[in-house]
């Protein structure tokens, strides 16, 4: 009985000292879509967020940071953070795609079929690097960095940079594959650009394996 009383007293002392207290973390709810599309030159108005802490509204305490630049095509983000009284923080974010309304130079969602596998949804950028010379930042449309080995970058560079020219509706590869992890080049044998739909389609070969790619422009 004495031992039980001592143990009970010790337990009470721990509870009174706060060692068994509950810590509440901020909960951040991003308003609107987690991914937003804006055309180059438009004004971007962020929808913001709501935040609570143990049921209390702390939205006014949320810190927001953004690198969105609507004057230039690219992938940007808006980050939200809130901190509780003990210094523990919670985070949330929104991705903002700034795209060209109708242009070969744009952001795309890629789909690739190769080696009996089909991967869709990788974000692919096509940018003009010289007069009528464009770089597709991954000629394999995310086959490795998005499909087979997601999360391996930046330790491994699985983006195969491919350079092409646009002549009317036809695209043709120029030069060699840019620096990437594999020694084999990505070779595009032929492709087209549909200016009406904005879709890029091409076929090619990598390490002896044929592939086909379709790039669909990211739009509102």
C-alpha cells in the first residue's frame, strides 16, 4: 500500500509539472485550388488560407510568402505558415503555373509510353533558348523523374534536355541531349505541333527502346 501511494503521488506530481500536457498545432486550410493557372501578363490574386489553433481562428497570424512572377512563364509557389505558443509550426502551399495562352513555348503535362509502361502527369517546360531553338526540359516526358524514380532528384538528374526546332507544324531535334544521369542520348525521330490544340506529339528512341510522347498544354 505504501509503494502504491508513493507511485500515485509521483504520477500526480508529473501531471502537475506539465509533462503530460497536450500540444496543439496550427491547422492551415488553403482556400481555392491547391494548383492555379495564370496567363503571362495577368494579375494574380491569391485566394489565401484559413488557420485555426485548438478551434480558435488564427488566420491573422499566418505568414505568407510568394515568388509568383506573372511576367514570366514558370512554376511558382505561395507558402503559408503558422506557429503555436511553443514555437511549433505548420505549413501549407499553393502551386501557381504561369503559362502562355497560345504558344509553343509553354508548360505542359506529359504522357509517355515506353518499355511497356505508360506515365502521365509530369510537368514539362518548353522554352526558347535561341532563335527558333527550343529546349524540352525532359524529352522522355517524366518517364524517370516522375514515373519510375520519383523523389530521386536532385541527387540524380533524370531530366533529359532535348533541343528542337519548329518549322510550321513539324518539330525536329537538333544537337545532342543535354547533361543528365544516363549516358544514352534521347533521339526524337519526328514530331508535330498542333497550334489549334497546343498539343506536341513525337516519337523517338532511347537506349534501343522506342517511345511515344504527347505534351498537353497546361491551361485554365
